[in-house]
């Protein structure tokens, strides 16, 4: 609201100065002495009319650009089974059992919040140089080294020839899984012999080669999961460098976990590391790299994140609950330049709030995967300005990639981990929004203590 008032006042001042300069110059050139009514008309009414007319026209044009939001309110009462099923599917929720994140800003959501509050940003990396020999700005996790991973996997295979970026992802993955070990062990112990289906989904930033994939699965099952019923896990590896795939996987798990006949637990992991020389050379060649001459480029980063999810039909109503993922595609790429509209992001969030019967004023925070680029920040900050005026950006807004660098698809999952943490600590609804991709947009609503959906 304050930003909007400041913009209007600035426009009024500029318009008044220009009109006065033109009118006074016109009167002086003609030797005209204005009357009181002429002074009031030209020096007061005319600037106000110009500013008011511009605002009305701008509002009308913005209304034409924004597509009407489809009706997502609860359907009218009906006895049709199809209508009841569709309503239940749209309101489906997953229980967030636990989450963990690791990036350059720190090892948990509180560390990321502290990094943003301190204004920390990625700096020049002493290990990386671009094609011109200048240091590359990068978000490196300083505590990660690959020597321990190479040694730990020696019993499975010789991994010394594996891509450096993959070894760093494994080194990032291990502490994240360690943080999830205790809640996983507690769930298995609580099952006490009952059948509990276990699924592990891992999204590295690219698909490993087939001969590497088999070794990775063996390491996951008999290395990290060795004391967590290793033979009962279904392992799924989804190679992708796209955040949208991570969001779609989470959305698909709503049907998998809530529709399962037996209790099912899913661990979703995502990792990325773009700090290899090959990645830097490719990004620079494609014009994607942040440099002194191209400050709208991306800053390479690395991160890992993990979520333990369960269906609310078996997990109950306590804890933080995750909504279905609301996704759509922008008509105009955010990298195309010009004015960046946040209409699509606003519509995705509005639809989620309508389905949850949640007022915008109740939203406690907005978590995004936005980085330093003005286009991404404008879309996210604009959403707060237009929809969530009660939020204070310095306290209730996370732009994850601004401190973690560009690390898809890990940043997509990390945003959900941070949003779940903030929903729990603030005891209020939190929106997670993806704006990092040029065209793909996704949003999710996380609520503490949300009721489980009806299965009737």
C-alpha cells in the first residue's frame, strides 16, 4: 500500500511540474496575465485530471490483460458421485511429517531466514572462472566435500570417474537424509510390524547414466537406508533440471498417498549442483550466466532438500498440511523484457485460498524461489503489494534463490520445506510460489492443523 501511494504521489508531482512549466511558459511568451479561475483551472485542476485519467486508463487496460479467474468455489450441493469426487480431489491434502534443507545460506529454514535478514548474497567463487578469466559469482555450500562420498561408496563401485556435479549432489544429499532419519525411524517404530508402504523419490538435476543409476540405487538402499527396512523401499529416480517436474511429482503424490489402501510414507528428495566448469561454460555460452556485463543472468548454486509426506487419510489432522499444487504457464516469458505481470501468480494463489476458504488477510508469509533478477522480484513483491498488504517483505517474504543461487529442482522442494516451517512457527497459512522458471508457475498452500478432507 505504501509503495502504491508513493508511486501516485511521485506521478502527481512530476505531472504538476511539467504542466506548470508548459503553462507558465505559454503565458509568459504571450504576455498573458491569468485570472484566479484560470490559475486554478490550469495549475491545479489540469494536473489532477491528467493523473486521474491516467490511473483510470491504466486500471482499465490491466483489467483487460488479466484473464478472468475460473470459478473454483465449492460446487452446489448435489448427490452426483462425480461432483463429490472432484471436490474432494481439489481439496486433497498431504501431511508434512518432516522436512530438511541444505544450501549456501545454511542447513535449515531458520538459517535461510537469517541470511535474508542480513542481506547476504552469493559472492565471487575462488574455484570458478568464466571464459574471460573473471571469478564467477556462485552460491557454494562451504561444508561439502566429495572425498568422503568417494570413500563411502568404495564398497559399491569406483566412483572417482563420476561427474563432479553428481558427487557433490550425493554429498549434499547425505546430511539432508541424516536429518530425516529420526522421524523416519519413529514412523517405522510406530507401525510396530504393521504394513507401511515406503516410497523414495529422488530428483537430481539430471538423469544419471544407466550404469551409474544401478550403483546409486544400491547405495541408497543399503547405504543410507540400511537401518530403515532397506528392502521395503520403492526407489524412483527422476532426472530433471526443471522445477516444474518437482511440483508435478508432489501433486501426483496426493492421489498415490491418499488413495493407497494401506498407510504409505513418501520421502521426496531433490538435489542440484551447477558449480562444475562444464556448467559454467555452458551457461555463459547460452547467455544464462550472471556477469558484470549481464547482471540479469543466473547465479549458479547448489542445494538439497527433503520432505516426508503421508496421506491425511492415514496421518490424521495434526501438523502442517500441504494443498494440491496449482500450476499454469505464462503467455509471455519472464525473460522477454518489458513489464512483467503477476496476474497468473495472483490467480494461482487466489484459487488456492478460495478452495481452502482462507482469507488473504490470514496468510502469514509468502515463500518463493525467486532470485536476484528484477523480473522475478517484481512478480513476487507485486503480489504482496496487491494481495497481501499485511505482510512485511523484510519479515514474511523469502526469495530462496537470492541466497541459494539457481539450483533447480532443489529450490522447488526447498521452498516447500521453508513454507512448512513458517506455517508451523507462525501458526498460520503460508503460500509457496514458484517464479524462477521463465514460463512455468506453481503455487501451494501450507496450513497448520488443517482438517483432513472428507473421503465420503
